[in-house]
C-alpha cells in the first residue's frame, strides 16, 4: 500500500533553522517577508507522525480503548501511537495494533491522512484494520494502561462524539455521518468486516 504524506498548509521552508531539538518536538524558525515588505521571524514545530487504528473483529465489533497515562485524565480513544524513525506508516500501524491489542490484521484501509493543525508539521494517519487474529498478549509501554472496549457500530458513533474521546482529528467524518444518512451508510460500509 503506497501512502503519500499530505502537504502541510504551511510547509517548513528549506531555509529554516532548527533552533531547538526536543524529545518529541523540534522548533524551526525562518525570516519571512510580509506583504508590506517588512520581515519578521516565523516559527513552526515538527514532531513525529502518528497512526490511529480502528480494529474491527469478524463479528463487527469495533475495538476502542479506555486509557490512563501519567499526568492525564483517563480517556477513551483508539489504538495508535508514534511512527518511529525509519519506520513506514503502515509498519507503525501494524506494530501499534499488535502492542496495544495483541491482534494482527491482514487488511488495512486508510481512512484519513491529515495535518491536524498548520502550526505543527505532523500528520495523523487513520486506519481501519480488518480480518483480525489474536496472536499475542498486549505489550504496553510503561506509561500506558489500556483496557479494550468492544462496541457495535451505533455505540461506536455515539462514543466518538463523547467529549472524552481524544481522536479529535477524525471527528468531522463522524459528525458528517451523523447529519447525512448517505455518509452514515458509506461509513457503516467501511466499518463492515465483510467489505
């Protein structure tokens, strides 16, 4: 599966200088000419891209997660995480699915690839994973406590619109489906394990 990284609305230009290297975030700055001819300093953050996975069991149940992480309120989300350096996007999705659920999938459908904000060079790739097979126990990071929550499609739609659901970058698809029966039918088909 060829996955192209979408272009940022405000790319970091080649002339930008990295002024800070962090554990997760790097900061770039560059001089930018304004419309009146004056110049000012622009700045943008860069971070590793992330993957979000909606696994679907053969019976149609969708796997969500109830998570707790240090320094953060418990939340409802999906399986996912960072794309490691020198790792492909699909490879990261497969790794995160295995680590956080113990499942492998033979089919991945790319639902979305987008920059959540123009001020951070960061893409979130959202996948639907089908034809799952349980092959291992969960192998969580030390900073993760995850419980799997199996839901049917209708409950899934309602839970994604809950304020504790953290995958905000994909919400527009669920709101559109809620308002448009045709889009709901299309979304329901995407989440059908047989298609």
